[in-house]
C-alpha cells in the first residue's frame, strides 16, 4: 500500500528510494559463491555440464555474430520449428525462454495473483518461492517423502479451488531423486483441469527411470500440462540462456509471451540451440559419461560413510552426519570451507532448503576424484 503520510521533501532531505511491497517479499536467489574473485578450479556448485559446447555449436554462434546489429527473431520461429520436429509437438504449443527459468517466472506472472495458490514440493528448485512472492499468491510447499522424493499424494491434497499452478520437479533439484512416469501420469490425471501443471524436466535426460521422450505423450491428454526443458544442462549451454516448454495447449505459450519483453531470447542462443538439436549423439555420449560418474561418486561417498539420495540427475545430494541436529548448519559451513580451501566449490543445503546437506554436481572424472579426496580430508 502506498504510504501518503510522509512529509514533503526539503532540499536537504536524504532518503533511500522506496521500493514496492513485492520487492520486500521476493527472496534473493542464492547464487553460488566465487564469481567475483578467482573461482576455485573445481566448480561443482551449479549443476552445469563440465563439457564445453561442441565445435558445430560454436561455429553456429560465430556465424550469428555478424548479424548482431539486428534484433533476434521475437517469434523464435526456426527454433520452435526444429523443436516441433524433434519432439512431435506443434510449434504453436512450444514456448521459448531466456533459460527455462524465464518461462517459469513468466508463467508465475501469467497465472498467479493475490488470492491464488501455487503448490510445489520442498526442498525443490530455489526459484519456485519467487513465483508466489512476486505475485502475492499463496505458496504451499509440501515436504518431500522420507526418500527425498516428491510426495504426489500429499501435493494433491493441497489443491483447492484457488490453486492455479502445481510444479513438480522431476528429477528434483536439489535432492536429485525422481518419481516414475507412471506416478506422474496418475497425478496429472487427478489434478483438476483448471490447474496448470508444470513438470520441470531440466534434468530429464539423466533420468534412467524413463526415456525423456516418454512424458511428451501426456501432453495429448492434458491441455493443462507443461513440460519445462532447457539447453542449460545436458547441452551445456547455460551461459547463453535458452530453454523451452512443450505444452498441452497454445494457451500457456501465448500467455508467457504476453507478460515478457518481445526479444527475450537472444540471436546467439537461438542459433546455438538450433544447432545443438542436430547432435543427439552428443547428448547420449554426455548422458553415458554422467551416469558413469554418478556410479563412481555414489561409490566414493558410500566409502566415506555417507548416504547419498538415489540420483537420477547430474548431481548428488547427501546429509553430513552430525551428533546433534542443531550442529547441522555449522557442520555444513565447516565442510564447505574445507572444500573451498582445497579448490572445490559445492552448494550447501542451507541455501536450498535443508541445513547440513550438500549438493554436488558431477564434474569430469578428474574433478570428481579431486572432490572425493578433498571431502575425505575434510571429514
Ligand atoms: C530444476 C531446474 N529448473 C530450471 C532450471 C533453470 O535452468 P535454465 O534457466 O538455465 O534453463 C534449473 C537450473 O538450475 C533447475 O535446476
């Protein structure tokens, strides 16, 4: 509410700018450390790909550089056309974003308002709380089950006439776990059709429980379903910012385009994504390497007496053992510092919804060996 009671300004007044109420509500995104200074050599904090973009993608970006005096295509026509071919979803049912986060935030803006509700699991992707804070909607965060997986039945119970959006992150960031597609299918069937369901599949290529193409079929039966995907993870293009959503109807792509600036996806990102889609073999190779590292990391962590959650992603999640629960946060800080001193950056659970846990992205085999050796020393 605007405060009109303050006195008029005099020429010697020094006051801070007054921001809107929603600025006070919106949580600050917990960015990984070490961007400003010299980053530790082993960066396992942001679930990035350790592999750089492939040469044909770099060539496509390079070819686009000379056209940067022109605005990018605001309709993303070529990219949506290629995605339509690749995934068998009509181009009009595909939204593009400046990263998939952009689509998520735009969906929040398009769907939510004071009085509306959004349901998601917790801990889950740290951007979800932003949606309710920015819109004034009520957030209902449903605890994960005992195995750090989404409790879909408990989430269903929270759906009311006020619910506009339900988000399921599968595999889940930060816990790395996935629920089977059969469970997702039952869930989506039971969600009322007036509620938008966003299935955030940023890590779906790494999920061995299903083929990432299998969830697409659900779109034919559920106009309220949105599959959120990204070029940031398996394609290794997070620095460019490009994501997409495959949708059950044309409504969501239209709505998210209405609430955003027109040129949300830059020309280099569009060119790179189009080229990346020509290299499914690279995706498969990266998935195989990640899965090999997943096995090695799991074994290494268990060897140190730790119990990682069952990962279906390109990262792992585990709690640090403590004698008393109240020591969890301090232990987390201690271990993070110890790792950083040894040149390894990981993400602490406190910023992600659970004190005393660590989330560690899989790097190259050498980086992972270095992380495990550092962790052994610190523990
Ligand atoms: C679950 C999940 N969804 C979406 C994103 C956003 O990715 P981007 O905006 O880079 O596409 C991330 C990034 O870490 C994520 O973990």
